[in-house]
C-alpha cells in the first residue's frame, strides 16, 4: 500500500459551490504554484479567491508591486476571480484605482469576540503593549510610561535586539514573552490603555483585542488601518508624524483621565466589527448570486467564520499527484 504525502496551503475554503477560498495575499504569492495546482485540479469553471493583507497597501510603491504580482497570477491562471478585503479607506481607494474589485472590510473583525471579555480584575498597569519585539514595532516610544506591561516574543535572529530593547525600560515594567491566545484577555484587563506604536504594518490584531476587552487605544499615525476596526470615540491618535516617548506617555495619561466604561468600549468595538462583517456577508451573497449557485442553506454555512478565519488553516493537496 502506497502512503500518500500531503502538503498544506494557508487557506480556508468558504464554499465549494461556488468555489470560494480566502487567504493572505502574501501567502498566495509565496505558495503560488501550489495554489495554481489546487485551483486547476478543482476543474471548475468559476473560482473566487478573497485576499486579505498581512501588510498595508497604502503607498504607491506597495501598489506598484501589487500590480506586478497580479499580472503574474493572471498570466498562469487567467480564469480566477480576485477580490480584495481592504483594511483602510485609503487601501480601498488605491485598489479601486488600479481597477480591482475590493471591499472595505478590516481583517481584525474576524476575531471571535467570545474569546475576549471585560473582567473585574484590578487595573494595575497604565498601559499594555502586545507586540513582537522587532524594530518596526517601535517599543522605544513607550519608554516614558512608568507602569507598563509588555507582551511579545522575538525571533532568534533578533534576540540581541529584543534583550537590549527590554533593558532600556525602567524596572517598573513587566515583560512576558508569550501568552496563550485564550488567556490574553486576562492580561489586557489588567491595563487601562492599549498601545499601537508602529509607523506601518497590517491591521494589527492586538488593536481590536484591546477594544474587545474594554480598553481604549493610544496609537501613532500609521499605514495599516488598525484604527478602522475600532470606534473613533475610544481611539487617541497622536497628531504628529514624528512621535516621541513623551507624546505617547502624555496621550496615555489623557486617555486614562477620561475613565471610559469598559463595557461601552467593548460594545462599540463589536458594533464597528458588525458593520465590516455585514459588508463581507453582502460580498459572499453577491458571489453566490453571480455564480448562479445560490442556496440559502449553503450561503448561511459559508458566512460562519472561524476565529481569524482559521488562517492559517490549510487546504490539503496530494504531493504524489503533483509529482505525477
């Protein structure tokens, strides 16, 4: 008996009829040949792929690269139907301007809010920053916050950088390298404010995790769209393109003084998330209608999404078929 070997693609199938799958654009590019093989192996006339972004597409340089990548995809798979989910209004505009189909639907809203809650734990930290310890996260901007909780891992390659970064903070800070996702709410609830300090990245899941646990956000101006998954009332954006640690500490103090209700912060966060999710549901309904395969039962099943869309969960392919 011949054993079958599998490889896996970082993707989640939303529907088989019509054929709709979702993945990060970056993951598709990285695994382009395997994705092409899988799509062609379905032998279907109509396949939709919904792309989310792990990193922003708000600059001209990033959009130029996107166009090149799309040309590469369509050169070998011209029949595929591509739709993008944009994390910000600017990202949506940029993608529309190059003639692509796009929906303003921030990826952060695909977290399951039941995994997060407001608890009665004592607030022992002024702020929390959940972020991998790497240069683009700009931890130095939190140096003037005296009572801080840092949570974030680092790669072996950046171990020295991470150690030096942590050493720069005062002794009052608490650093935890890793917390299991199901327990992160316990730590967020111990802080009064959540931080987001990068200049550019993706939508940053931690931003909405703060909101779902009932704490407001202090953020720098950024390319990425993290604030679009939150209620503006509970987001303090620093009004400068060159923020300092003093700016951040002052913003934290001002936000704490407002004494926002955690329950209201959470409720407002879920309300914003539902607006984005409704756009997603409308998109899927449109794809069902376009394909001529509308079935109410299948449609309802297709819009039940797992936490973070199960990404990176995988589509299995037989490697022995690929090699045949």
